[in-house]
C-alpha cells in the first residue's frame, strides 16, 4: 500500500494509525499484515472477538463483540483519538450451526435468518461507525471502509436470490452513503467507502467456490493488496460509493 494522500495529493510523512475490526478473518488479517509490514503505520489496532494478536510488529490486539453495542463502545474507547484508517472486515454469508444459507427462492425466507444477516452485515458495522467515526482524523485525509459485496448493488442485480445477504449488504451500502454525507459536514477530507473484494478464498466463500475456476478466486493477500490500492486512489468526492477490487465504482 502506498502512503495515504491528503486532499492536495501530497503523501503524508507522519506515521499513520489504523484500526481493523474483524482482523481474525481471512481478509481482515491480510489487510492488517499488509499495513503493519508496510512501515508507514506507527500502530495497527486489530480487533476480533477473542482479541487474538496478528503475527506482525506494531499490531495492537483488542476484543469486541459485533453483536453487543456495549462491547463495541468499550473497544472504541481503547483506540487512538485520531485514526487515519478504520476498516470493518466483518460479515456473514452462511452459518452452518444456525442452519443459515443463501436462499435460492423466496420460499426459503426465514425471519430469524433475515434478522441475523442484518445484525451481522449491517447493524454491527453501523454501530462500529457510531462509536469509532468520532475518532477519525478531522485535519487530514482519513478513511472509513467496510467490506461489502457486489451482490449488495441494487442496480447490478440481474440474478435475484440470496435475499438476506443481498438485502443486508444493500443496507450496509446505504449506511455508508449516509455516513459520507454526515461526515462531509465535520470531516471535509474524510472518505467513507464500501468495498467488494471479489471472490476470496476464505471460510465465508468456501461452500460456493466449487464451480469457480481457480484463476477467478483471489487469495486473501491479493485481495488485501487490491482493496488498499483502491482506497489509495479515492478522493473525498468518491465518499459514499461502493467500489470493486479493481477500482470500478458499482451502481447503487
């Protein structure tokens, strides 16, 4: 990842700080490692349910429960008061224990599964934003990013199905648009962005990649590199958008 730039396009010389929520997942850990090993960040705070450390220097672990707002608030209170990058890498497509899987038809809709998808994919990240966005730097370029999905684009939907996942990611994308508008009033150089990482080899995608050719499945490391490059190229005018791993802005 190249250095974050300020509004005039000049690279920031000062050490930057980052917070990763969901650093125990495949993409979250790859992002944390890339930031920590890049040499520019003075500290990378890595959050997971159990507060596990990431095997890299300058990583500071913290614990949080995505389903508990008090836990999120307590975690936010431990972070630096001025952050350059906040990246939320949480999400759920399926849950074997709870018997939740992407629906192929509306006949498979289930109230509990819908509620849980919204809780993990939209409500949890929104509550992270509530408690952490006040710590985003106001005097320089700073980024709040979330892992979303192309299937959350309403304008791009041509296949239907996967109702709970699509709808919850669409709700997350709307949250990002709302946050971008609100932050624009207080953080003029800030960027809020939703990112589609492509199909990445992970526990989330494992049950659905059997028919996808190997060349179209990214490693977490490659996805992290591409997503961070996308963030480097965004400006405050892009704030509120949904962007694919290759930098293409996806329709709302």
